[in-house]
C-alpha cells in the first residue's frame, strides 16, 4: 500500500469520526437545551480523533521524512 493511499484512509477515518460526533450531538440536543448531554460526546470525539487518526498520521509523516 502506498503512503499516499494510507494517508487518504486516515483522512476518511477522520471524516467518519466527526460525522458520528455531529450526529451524536444532534441526537443529544433533540428536544433539550442541556449542554451536559453533548459535552461528553464532543470530548470523546476529539480524543478519539487525536488518538486514532492524528497519532498514526503524525507517525507516517515522521517516517516519510526519515
């Protein structure tokens, strides 16, 4: 698998994670005005994004420089 193709998969994974976060926020806000329901979803999405997408992507960039 080429490096460009692998990076493309990480970008797609990023979009999927944030799509799920947005849908989760919409579900949490449905009929309420409570921020407490959506903050865990947003925090979980941000953490998952950093760990599962940008961590490996940064590693790929580092390897490409070497």
